[in-house]
């Protein structure tokens, strides 16, 4: 499982200005996956696609190694000492994102991109939609490790 060997944990915290307010903690995880895509839309001619998307409009597509950063935030549960069970988050991300995207063609293998251009922005939006059902997901950041970075906050 490629994503499991690349887990990284990080944490940060901030005190509330109101000393009576509970402390909120933010924890982050990183996951990696590889996927290919072609930036192309039927709404544009081949020439327009080439102008807008450049070499990314190549009919054969191209691939990226992506890094996905997910942050969860909340108050520490006094019974568990956690804001979220990170093992549960790992399993959720594996099932909802990694299995769906890793070593797949986004255009051909992921239904969400059959009629949507799989840009970095749209990939970030799709991942956020898939993760919205996990409690306390605060933000995601997806990076094509070559040069792009996009954020989504909920």
C-alpha cells in the first residue's frame, strides 16, 4: 500500500483568546498516490485545447506523483485524548481516495472526471467531496509533486 508507507503526522495548536473557550487542536496527515490524466475538453477545438492546456493536452496523457495533505481540527475528547482517530482517517482516505486514484487514469477510470477536466483544482474539489463525510476534516492540500499546490477549506 503506497500511501501507508508515506504517512507523516504533524500537529499544531492554538489557544483561544477567550480563556474559558476549549483548546482546538489541528493535526495533519500526508498521503501519496500516482495518477495520469489529460487536460482536454470537448467544449474546445483541438487547437483551443492545445492553446489553453499546452503540453498537458497531449492525446496520450501524462502522469504525476501527488501528495495529499489532510488536516483535522477539533477539541480533544477527554475520554480518548484525541480529536480524531487517525487510524480511522487513514482507512477512510485509503478507501475513498487512494484506491480510486492511485495508478489510474483520472479521465478514464474515475467517473467524476469523465465530463470534467481533471485539473489540479478539480482534483482537489473531488477529493474534498469524498472526504466531507469524515468528521472534523478541516482542509486538504493536493500537490502534483512536479510544481502545483492547491488548497480547499471547509
